[in-house]
């Protein structure tokens, strides 16, 4: 996993739980905490940090991953504003993940292991996102969708009708967009 995920997790934990908790997580997982955004680290390293945080906080790991996805979206928007041009909607951005954003991410980080998305557009206010990933981090994808809704000030109702954790070969998110609101 790319180091940016680790640096953003570090920020989230320090903001919500404090630096002492981050240090405790590093110690309990045997990690030194020196992460750089462009480097790659084993997936298990971040999963161990989330598991340790779950144990520390009493919050289910899946809920932490979902909350991290929301936080991660804002981090991406702040660090890579060119992917979030003025005038784009949450729906347009989400539709661009696989064909535009991931293509650009691969240019920056050729070794990045990215999920794949396919799309269906049943109507003007609906979007289906089909998520495929060896990592099976659909809770992170759901958090990123929630993060997009918050960032753009656009309500997005969504349900996950298929999931690899329930035996399906992919995850399916059905989204309905409820109008745009101004972002503060």
C-alpha cells in the first residue's frame, strides 16, 4: 500500500485520538512510524494498525476503515487539487476514478495496486459502481463515497448490494444523488 495511506492514517489518529495513541499503535504493531507518501509498504502493516486501533478504541475495524475513507477523501482533495476542479460534481468525480484518476495515479506511482471500477448509469441521478480489488477494502470505498458527498456538499444515498465478504465476486454500490449544496 502506498505511504500516503499511512501518513493520512497517522493524521487521523492524532486528530481524533492523540499522538500518544498513535505512538502506542506503532509500538504494539512493531512499526517505526517512518512513512513517506510515495513509498510502498505491506498491506498487513496498515491492517495491523487498524486492528490495534480497534482494540484500543472499541470501534469495529470496518467502521474505522469506513471513517478513514471519509478522512482520506479530504486528504486527497487537499493534496491533489488538480483531480478536483471547480465545477465538477461528486457524481462526475466518482465516474472518473477508474478512467482518469487511477490513470494519473499510475503515472505518479507506477507500482500502486489500485482497485478497478466499472460503472452503470441507470438514470441521471443514479450511478452504480462495481468495485473489484484483491484487498477487499469495500468499507474504504464506502468511506470515500461518503467523503465525496461531504466534500461536494451533495447528499448521496448508497447501498452495497453485493460484497466479496458475503461471497460475491465483486462489490456493488448503488448510489442516488440528491442535489448539490454549497461547500463551506
